[in-house]
């Protein structure tokens, strides 16, 4: 399912919600306001969860990522469905959605994994591939990559 196809399912719902709350989408647009959060521009929870799930599937099966023994061992403690749930909640939260992320900090969750710069770069490339697959628009893609980049200092611990 493509990102744009999923997003189009949410446009009528968003319009109805805006009308119900007394907001006029056309008035906002004519005033030149950009009030939509990244969460809204991504289409909400459904497309975010699909992209995250696809990303987790790619990362969990990746040979380079799994070559790190600490990461491979962590896979038994945190299976893919759990990771998908936690990352979806986190992405929803940090993009302005209604979710609450109650998981561990990035440093707590990754500090013991001895993740290297090369592994980090590879993970980012995998993420970019999933964003490409789902045709995430350039602006939203860059905002997501900026969010991911902001966590690097808490995740990369090995030279």
C-alpha cells in the first residue's frame, strides 16, 4: 500500500473533523497558515504505523545490523512486533500526534548495544529506502530524517 494512497483515505475524515470543530480549512489556506503538524501531513497513525512496520521488518532482517552481537542478542528480548509498537508510538508523539511514548530513552534503549557510526549510517540508508518505497514527500521526509539525526548522540556509542 503506497503512502499517498493511505493518506488519501484520511483527507475526508480530517475535513469532517475540521468542520465539526468549527474550523474552516479554506480560511486557513487562504490566510496562508501552515497549521498542520508533521503527524497530520504524514496522514496520521495508519500510514505512520505501516512505514514503521516496514522499516522494522527491514532492520530486523538486515545482515549488517545483526552482525553486531549485542543487537542480535537484543532481538530476543525485544521482538519485531514490540519494536514496531514502540517506534510507532514514538514517531506519532514526536511528529505532533496524539500518542504517548512511554518507552525508555534512546540512550537507555541503545547505549549497551555498541552501535557504530557505520551501523548508524546503514540504518539511516535503510530508513531512507523505506521512505522512498512509501513515496514520502520531500519536506516530510527531511523532517523525519532530522528527527532521526537528533537521536544519533544517544544511540551511537562505539567508534
